[in-house]
C-alpha cells in the first residue's frame, strides 16, 4: 500500500471522527459518504 493511500485513509478517518457526532444529519452522513468514497477510490486505483 502506497503512502498516498495511507494518508487518504487517515484523513477519511479524521473526517468521520469529526463529522459523525454532529447533530445535523447532512453533515453527519455527508462526512461518512465522502470518507467512504475517497477510501474506495484510493484503493480501487
């Protein structure tokens, strides 16, 4: 796994950690969707 992939995965984890406790569902689920999408895109190619 390249260093780039590790950085993206760590940033995605930070995004989920900071946005998942939010009371507004748009921010909560938006952060999760963006994080999952970026990890999938990084691992896929």
